[in-house]
């Protein structure tokens, strides 16, 4: 079960951003791995996504709902993976670092969506799973794209390689989460 995210203040959020940036540099061989705190909110086992953009264009986004370790460690792993392992993109290059925008999303617990009215654009992210296919979109994606709830669900299905209306299938699992 996904734990509720710890309450993070501005200093904690800044520290997570610094950890993510350092992890990208380390993955590129341009610096050491970031030091990770062993106590406090950043040491709790919580899931996270890290999104990388260059000039506003997506360059990588990797995350996990379950954490095998601390939030800080999860952010470091996801940042490194987003920089070099997102199969949709070529790895981030050192020449892009000056323009690299990093966003860290700390995830709250997932909850089943029973009715379309439960999905609130701007608050909720979506996970759609059917068979072995799974798609996840963060809350900001619907906001930036100007989608309504139905379009958000359809696009999450497409990301999973499913038909747009697969979220309506009896065997489909649709879950919502906040960040």
C-alpha cells in the first residue's frame, strides 16, 4: 500500500530538487551521487516521479508508486532513470544541463475511481491498468493540455497502449492519486 506523503516544507522541496539535479549530473558522470538524508520527511518510504524538460519539451519522466527506500533515494533513482532510461527519449546530454528543468512529484496513496465525477482535473493523477498494460499521467498533464476528465482518461489509456475507451472495460482498474 502506498503511504501518504509526508508534509514537505519549502526547504524539503528544495532539497528534493537539488537531489534530483545532482542525480542527473551523477548519471551523466559529471559529479558525485547526492548525499541522502537518513531521517526526517525525506527519509520516509514514499513514491515519486521525476519529470525532465529542456526548453519546455519533455525529455524524460520516470516514477514509482512504491518506494524500496527513502523518498530522497527514490527521487535520486527516478531522476537518474528519467535522464537515461525513459525509452521514449534519447538520454539527456551534458550540453542540455544548463537548460534542464526538473520537476519532482511526491505521490499520495492511490484510490479506486468508482465514478467519473470523482476525477478532479488539477488535483488528481490517473493510473489505468488492463491486463499487463499500464498507463500513468500526473495531474499537471491534464492542466497543461486543457483536457477534461474523459480526455484525461482516454489519453492515459493511449499511453498504456490501450484503446481510448479501455478505462470503461469491466476488467480495467482505474485509480486516482494526488501529489
